[in-house]
C-alpha cells in the first residue's frame, strides 16, 4: 500500500486531503509541522508527502531542504500544497526538491492529476 504523509498545521486541510487519497488506496499518516514529519520519515517509509509551506515549529521549505539533504531517509515524492503563489516561492520550492506544486484551494481533480503526473496513479 502506498503511504502518504500529510504535513499541514490545519486539521481541516489534512482531513480534505485524506478524503481525496484514502479512496484511491493510500494509507494516510499526519503531521502538524515539519519537525513531526521528519521524525516520522526517519522511522517509516513514506511514498508521498503532501506539504504545507507555512507551519509553526518547522515550516515546509525548511523541512524539504532537511529531507532532501538527509541520505538516511528514503526520498518520497513531495507535493507542496500551499497558499504561496508567487513565482519566486514556487521556484524556491522546486529548487529545494519539490516534485510538484499545488495552490490552495485545490480539489480532487487537481490532486489526482498531479499524482498521475508523478506516476503514483494510473
């Protein structure tokens, strides 16, 4: 089963993503910030990370840079899901190692399209 780690400080956003991904066969794990997400990624294999940018404790971009720089962690696909819509922010995320970038608000069609592009759905 494909595991997705949803990293967002909003419980509502985590719930929305869960409702999209669970029917598609994903096993869901949640984290409220980048620090919790790193702890999980270091202990468990994760195939996909849905990542928010603005979070307390450790934000999404710092988490991503740490994740991509840690050779001991299996490298999952990462989709940024954020309200940050300026081109410099998108560029920064992609250069830091994001595989895709989705603007909030998003819907099921947008998420499934990105998952297909990444080869995680047929």
